[in-house]
C-alpha cells in the first residue's frame, strides 16, 4: 500500500482532501494521506523544509474520474461549498453573540429574539436600579424631592444611556446618535399624542415657564455642537455640566416654598419609599436594596448589549441603515418605559406627571445620554443627513410644544392626534429616504410646503383662542 499510496497521492494532491467523500474511491483517500506525509518527509530531507509537489505520473485505470485542473487563470472560480455546510453570515468583530448564537438556523430570528430579550432586560434593570437606589437614598436621610431630581431622573433615562454608551463603544455611532434624536421625537409626538388621545392632558404653568423653554434650548444644542460633524469628548463633558446645572436649578426653584414643590420637577420619587432617616440609622435590609440596585445595573448592561446587537443585526438583514434603526426601532424600544409611565399616569388622573415625564426625559436624553455617550466613547461622529434633517426635526418638535402648550391649560385629543400624525409623516419620510423612492422629493416638498405652514397657521389660531379664554377666565 505504501508505494501505491505515494503514486496515487501524487496524482490527486493535498487539495483534493476537501472534496466530498462520496465522490472518489476509498483507496484514493488512503493514497492522498500517504502522498501528503510522503511529500512532507521528502521536502524535509532534500530541500530544506520547502514543500514541493512531485510531477503527476500517468493516470491509473481505477482513477477514471473527473479531475480538478490547477490552472493559474485568475478568472477560475473555486468549487462550490459542499451541500452539508450551510452558508451563514459571520458575526462581526466586537459583536456579542450570546443569545443570537442559540438560534443557529435563522440569524434574523436570533437577532429579533436578542432585541426583545434585551429590551425586557433594560426595562426590568431600570426598575430594579431605581427602586434599590431610591430606597438606599431614603434610608440615609435624603429628601424625596432630591431623590426624584437625581436617582429617578437618571433611572428613567437609564435604558437610553446604557444603549447609547454600548453602541458607541461597539463603533455603532449611528445607533447611539439615532437613539437620542429618535427618542426625543418619539417622546413628544407619540407618547404625548397617545396620552392625550387617552385623556386630555393638563399642562401646569410652571412647566410652560421653565421646563418647556429649557427643553427647546437643549434640543438646539446638538445642532450647534455637531456643526463640525463631531460630538467630541469635550462636548460630552459640557453637556454633563449643563445637566448638573439643570438639576440644581430645579432643586432651587422647588425649595422656594411653592404650593406643590415636587410637581415642579418632571420626575417624582417612586411610591413605597421609607421615611427619611438620619445618617447612621440604616436597617439590615440595606443589603437587599443594594443587591437590587446592582442586579438592575447588571441587567442594564447585558440588556443593552443584546438589544444593540439584535437591532443592528436586523438592520443588516433588512438592508436598512443603522441610523434609521436607531431613529425608529431602538428609539421606540428605549422609550417604552416613558410610554408606559405617561399612559398609565393619564389613566390614573395624574396628567401633569405624564407631560412632565416627557419634557424631563427629553432634557435628560440630550444632556445625560448624548453627553455620557460622547464622553465615554471618545466622541460621536455626526452624519451629514442627521445634521441637515434629523437635528432640525428634533428642534422643530420641541418648538411645536410651545403653541400647543400655550393654547390652553390642556392638550386636547385632537391635538394629540395631530402629534401622532406628524410622527407618521416622519416615519414615512425615513422609509422613502431609505428605499430611495422616486416620490421622496415630492413628499418632502409637500410636507415643507403644505403641512408645516398649515400647522403654523393653526397653532397661531390656537394660541389666540387660548389667550382669549384665559383673559375671560381671569376677568
């Protein structure tokens, strides 16, 4: 067998070892193995470890089968993969594959499962962290108002913060940026719209005088800071400093002896907090609260990793840009806690909380989420499309709140329907832009030339009517 194996192996070579076993005689396989080791030994002994391929002798009678020619033609196509090796797109470097690797037969189903479970982890993690941190603060003597301004405020934006930092660290700057912009647009147009459709929303005077102007000013910051196509680390630190000033301003206004100081803040401490205690009188359940907060933080990290990975996987499978996924799917997913809070608060009669939750969340999205994402990731690049379209839309959405809020003391159902209609127009435009539809330009002209001017006229009429109504009430 040894001599024949060497001769047979010279004819087939080592390249044929990758062929399907059912395509050649079993003896040929042994010959190939012998040829491989024989050629290696000969190269070591005579040519200084330079492996050579000996010339092929005449073909044997039992070797009558199609041969693969080794042409040096650059157009020569390699043989197709064997049918028993399923083709599957490889995962990219730095991408988590924990949950998606479970569903090996369907990458799209695995990405959808990862995004869903990641979103659940984000929601539960944020709730656990807020509950644990709030109770820890309450046991150490911190007033509930301060808890509402700090722990709860940051907790409601925890999903956005976790997702944006994770996306930026993974090199998905478009997802991180789209999450912030898309969340702010979704909060005003969808959350306020749906809450107003459920029941008219009350708008407090303090909210109109302080929080809404702050939200409009903060919405203009990304457009200014990103004018050089980069939200740098310095810009991120600047936004975080503005966040500290905003919290200090809310705390100062709330301590001026207003009738309802907690209502000044767009955030309220969760129910069930223990009464404030003096420092040092911490009970034994502090360890449980600390464990709850740590578990919530861990769920936030894992959930953000899986949610970002699943969302970007869906984008690749559907041929959609990661920016559009960030503006829509990721933004809507991370805004689900705010949506649930506002709608439930409206149904329970706490309608001022529903409005304050949205306004405060928009401020935190820009100052905390974008600031932390830029500072932690070394900067976030701003695509030209975001600078020219999405940033102005976010600012316009904030400006829309002024006439709607100032038109009276409530946001009516039809005004809520108008907000939802605007979001539908925005999503349709994104879809046309992504698919490069032939009617994309016509749709944009129609929105800019008809819908927006009509909205301005309608808002002016509402503002005038609201002013007359307020004058009649005070007179």
